[in-house]
C-alpha cells in the first residue's frame, strides 16, 4: 500500500506520497494549491497574448498583408473553440490536475514552435495549438480553484474563487501582452526572447501543478467519451440570443485589441513602440478585470445598464480617435470599452445561467462560450478582409458603429429580462 506522511512547512500542510519503486511525490495543501493553480492559470493566459505586440514585427519582416494577421489570430480562436467542445469537460471524470498539466504541456509545445518555426505556417500552427491548450484549461482551472477553495473554506460563498479565476483569466491576457511588449522593446531578438521567457515560466508552472491535490475522485470505469453537449434554453431563446450577442460583442472588441490594434497604432497613429502596443492591450484587459471587481456587488440589471453606457462611450471615443488620429483618445477608448466588456460578459454569463434548468446549465454555458469565441474570430477575419479594400479609418468606424448597436441592444434586452424576473412574485 502507499504510505502518506504529513508535515508542516511555513504554515502549510504538505504531504509526501511514497509509492514503492517510484520517487516520492510531494503534495502541497489545498490552500497552497489554490494559489499554485491561480498562478498557472495566469501564466497560460498571459502566454496566449504574447504574440499581440509582435505582429507588426512579423509583418515588417515578412511583408505580408494585414489579413494574414487576422488569419493567425483566428487560428487561436478556432483552437480554443475546438478544445472547449472536445475537451472542456473531460476533467469532470479524468481529474483536474491531469488536464491542467496537459494544457500547460500543450502551451510549451506552442512556445517551442514559435521559437523554431517562425514563418507564417509556423505561426498559424503555433497559435492553433496555443488555443487548444487554453480551451482545455479555462473551465478546468476555474472548477479546480472553486473546489480547492471549498476544501479550505467550506462556509465561503465562492466569491473569492470566482474573483481570483476572473483575474487570472482576464488579467493574464493583459499581462502577457505587456511583458512581451517590454521585452520586444528593450531586448535583443524580440521575436524569440518573449517565448523563451514564457517557456521557462510554463515549465515552472507545470512542476507546481504536479504537486497540487486532486479534487475529482477518478472512477474505476470511465464513462464513454462524447463531445461537450451544447443546448439552448428552448423557452427563452430570444433572451439567450441577447446574452450571446453580448458575449460575441465583448470578445469582438477584445479580438480587435489583441490582433489589429497594434498594427493600427504603429501605422495610422504613427507609434512604432512595441511597449506601447503591449501596454494598450494590457490597459484594455486590466480595466475589464478591475471593472468586474468593482461591480461585483451590483445587481445584474445595474451591471447591464452600466455596461451599455461604458461600451457606448468607449466605442464613440474609438471612432473619434480614428477621425482625429489621436493615440491618447484611442487608449482611453480601449480602457472605457474594456471596462464595459468586463461587466457585460460577466452579466451575460449570469443571464445565460439563469435561463437554463440546473441539469442543462453547463450545456447552455458551453453554447455561450462558443458564441463568445466565435466573436473573437469572425469579426477580426472580416476586418482583415475589409482592410484589403478599404482604409483603416473607414473599417474601424464601421466596426465601432456595428459593435455599438449590438452591445447596447444586448445589454438592454438582458436588462429587461432580469427586471421582469425580479418583478415575478415569489
């Protein structure tokens, strides 16, 4: 039989698991494991945006059209969608830790590909593989954080794990572009060093995750594999469409700032700094994360109305920045719109979850996330095609107008739904 020895170190309980014929595996406590998983989650999400401030450098080196950037970016979104559909749920029976480790190893593979296969086909493959890792990680890490926290603080309402997961997810997306922008601006080999740095960080994260306790009891007989089921609430499909439109719009804005915005900043706004490109993306995602934290105690109806206002102001400011060619206004538009996206997306998730009965809630949320990631890919691809025949000013003005109409309609439609629900006698 395995023998387990517990010992205390620096206030944390750790366990050493001895298996005959195998080296001892030390497990940290559930409390320490919570922060290890949060750090690993943050690292993977940060790595996923490392290419953002580097796209203009690739374009300058290889002289490809802007539409190629959108194809490279879309490959990532397609990878995420495929992984969410095929593997986003397997940790429920396979275990959280193995899936998270597999996701980190997948990201390590992508980092190696970025380093050794640097032309366009290599970038497409590396981005697709990175998307696969992110799709497998997102739901699994969120669930693992919730379960680890529940062990250490069983009477807590889950707010801490939700906030930490949100910050690791959205905050990581912003942090990766900032770090990559700093490295690309001030180190040699800007198309290699950022990936090498994150390869080391990912390896460290994998070691840490290997020591985290498992929270899923693995069954002796595994269920037959099937892809994630997707379902829409039949009785409230109209409202679900508005929630999907909100998620789609928000991710479309995120997609703009993680794909084409750095090229627009370098070209139309005449700011070639890679640090500035990374900092702008960081500001957008950072404002989304902070806005989610600051509005956590607001009712969903008030969140939706605030989100509609913030996104409207942000998109109008973006259009103004394009017309007057102002970098400060463009940055301000990203911060304001990013805050609106953060609030609206969380509200969209809440509305979608409220529409489905508990047995089908996971399937409804899976549908919402697939719609959201379609918003990450499809509008960016259309923007790339439009840029081949129209000026960047016209394209961004059109994008702002469409997203403005869609986001305001989605927020108001969901707000009416939540208001009507609140008025139903209990």
